[in-house]
């Protein structure tokens, strides 16, 4: 199968967005791996900016079917990183997949912020970093879509 070039990523303002997304995804990956390791080792997570990390991380919402959300997040960030790198090398199909994943991740992060605020009543700074990271990935993709649309309308 031949590599599919996507002209919208060749627009000067868009060339570096997949690389930027890859860097942001690495930040999310590091954060999620840290939380997953802390979960599996049952070590407390130090909270220096907000109080409530342990309350959030030991809540029933910290796992789904026995799998820590942090581990699922690490997998999602790794996939986002891989898709962004492949898109940076010109495979536009991967950028579209990245956009779908980034949208799901941002939506899930908003749900988790809601849970922290309205249900658990505490915030975890590392969870908020992850949320900011996934929302940033979504905004990077949204920016590329808006610029591509604007460029194609000219």
C-alpha cells in the first residue's frame, strides 16, 4: 500500500503540528506511566499543588474493570504519540486517526474532571496534568482542521 500524502499537512502553518502533538503526547505518557506505577506499587502520590490526590486515586473511579485509568491513559498517549509521529512523516490517515483519538481522550478527560469536582470532591494534580495534556492534543488537531479548512477555502 502506497503512503498517502495529505496536502493539508503540507501547509506551512501545519507542518509542525504533528511533531508538537508528539511532544505533548510524551508528556501525557510520562504522567500516566508515573500514576500507573504508583497504582501498581501502592505507593502514595505526593500532592504539592492541590490536596486530594490520594482521595481521587483510591476512589472507585480510578479503575475500570480492575484496570487503572492511568494504565489505559498510558496506552492512549503511546498510541497518540505513534500516530502523531507517523503523521509527521506524511501519512495523513494517521493524522485523522490521531484526531479521533484526541477527541475521545479530551471528552474522557472532561468526564474525569467532572467526577473529581462533583462526585469525589477532590482534585489530583497529576490527573489535571493529564487532562490538560489530552485537551492540548485535541486543540492541536482542531487547529490543524481549522487551518486546513481555511486554506482550502482560498
